C-alpha cells in the first residue's frame, strides 16, 4: 500500500472517489452514508483536482499498466522461444 499524507484545509473543495456504503453505526440522521475503499474496487482518492481530471489520471494510469503488462507478457514469450531455440 502507498499512503500520502496531506493537509485538508477548511473552506476548500475536495473530490472523493471511492465506494458508497451505508454506515452500520450512524450517530445522526445525516450520518447514514460513507465513501470507503471497496472490497472489490481498490480505488479511494481524496483530491483537490476536479472530477474530470481525476477520471483522466486514473484512466491513463490503468491504460499504462495494461501496456506494461502486455509488454511483460511479450517479453516473457520471446525469452521462452529463445530459450527453446525456436527463434
């Protein structure tokens, strides 16, 4: 896990991306919802950038990791074929 600690200032706008759940122990009437890191969805971000920028960054990061994974698979196949003297 990676954690980055920042200061949240009052009277500033922050955007939270995560999984919405019902609060199991609400203390007040307006305390019935929570945004958390989900069981199956690991995204939980608090950011000062707007939602459009957040989505773009998360999408580009995901695409980058997909290309990196494809490159690793390709490299592994090439190394296997070289080791087997097929190329």
